[in-house]
C-alpha cells in the first residue's frame, strides 16, 4: 500500500503473522501467513506453503527477510530445519533450502541478531545443533552438535535428555537450552567470530521432576524465567554474564491443582511489566503475572485461550496484542492486552488451522 505524505512516497506498515503447524502431510498446507488488523484484531490470510512436513516451530531472521522452521518428522534421522524468503510487497513466502538436524524431532530454533547463525534443539535425541546462514538465507550444514543422554527422576518422561528450547542472552554472548529430560538449563558461551561458536559452560540445575521447557529474559537483562512443563511452575532467576541464580519458583495454576501439568510457553511484555505462561491439559489458559522490581512474580489472573492445547503464543513488538495457538483444537485467537493491568481480552475472529502449533508476529 503506497501513501502520499507531503509529496513523499512512503509505504504503509503492515503487521504479518506467521503460523506453523503439525500438518501430518506435506501435500497439505503447513505454514500460513496472515495480516493482522491492528485496529480490530482480525486476521486475514495472505499466503501459505505446502511441501513441508510438520513445521511445528518457527522463528524469523532479525531483518524479517527470512523465516526458519523446525520440521518434527517423528521419522528416524529425518528431522530438518528449513529456510524461506518472505517478501512483504509481493506477500509471498518462498522455500530456500533445508538441512538435516541429525535427529527425528527438532522442536525449537533461534537466530543470532546478525542473522548469520541458527541454533536448534532436538527433543527426542537431546541435542543442540548450530548452523551458519549465508547472506541469501541459505542454511549451511551444521558445524556443531552437542549430544546428551542422561535423564532424571521420572522414568516415563525423563528416561533421557530432551532439549526443548535454545535461547540467546540479551547480549547474544550466551545460549541457554532447557533440558526437560535431565532437569537442567544447559548453558554455552557464544563467540560469533569462531567457526564453531558454542562452548559449553556450567549448567543450572532445575528442580528435580520439573521438566524445564521454554525460557525467556527480561528486557532489562537482569532476570530470566523458565516455564517447567512437568512441574506446573515458572522459575525466576537473577542473571549476570552467563550465570543464573534462583530467586523464586511460582505456580502457573491455582493451588488446588496438584498434578498433570502441561506447561508450554513463556513470554514477557515489551515494557517488562508482565509475564505470561501457557498451561495446556485441563487448564488451556495463559497465566498472567506482574513482574516486581526485584524480578519476582505476582499472580494477576488467568485467560482461557479459547481452544485446546495452547502450545505456543507470542506478543507483538508493541505489546498491544497476544496471539495464542491451540494445536489440538486447531485454532488461533487474538487477544488485546491492557498495558496497565496486563490482562487480556479476546478480539477479532478465531481462525481455523489444522494442528496449529507456532506463531510469530512482525511489522514490515
């Protein structure tokens, strides 16, 4: 859309939403692009991509030109990470290439701020892999792979290592990888100028049986938070130069709930005032916390996600909207966020996407 402003041609900004899914069949749509109406909160479909199996987790390059996807194939040695070019003017998403992860079940991928590196976590195999990315968005073969085997206290869920996310520190000098199977937050120093950039440093022990899953940093860089899938809690940490120190552990659910937790995702509002964590299973909601000056959390309330199994959600860069994906019911909802109270209100209309499991928002 072209707007004339005082004789100057400027392009109007558009907000796009990218959804990944468990499509189960690469002959059907797997990745979807929608446009977000930032007034009413409605989503309108722009394009979609076939030919990719179970692109269950997505991340964007820092410049927004490329979209990267994990493909959870559940087929031995057939998991991959893939790259796509997004053109906001043409509203097109075009496949570039893919690389094998060396495992069947990659579940998380993240990009360095310079756009030259990708790091992914493989759940089933319990490994972390590193890939260079060329200037044209091409993913190069992996240059590092850290493999783990040890488990923890729950023989059914923690028989071995299960890496569930890979997250850069705010300064991009460190990477943290929650290991659900071993109850550890694994840690690495990242050196951008090396051909093998990751060096393992001491891990942070998580509570036994907690199953650490997703991880995020406060915008001020002083605090970090990990949502624990099996423990039904968020652990808060103070952070400094690659080191985490525990400061609090707080439930993501009312106290009367005692077991069968299925916590999944965690995000902080851009203003640093509120933290959100999703609960699947019997709850299907997002727990809302206010963040105190000392980094600890205070429960504010809960917001139903409108469907079943809210696997991943995200906030837009303004903090005005939160979009949640429900993978079992196959739908996504937009919520408007009250910046003062932190509470959420459903807006717009739900969209139906089979097996929807991941979401990213970007303004162009």
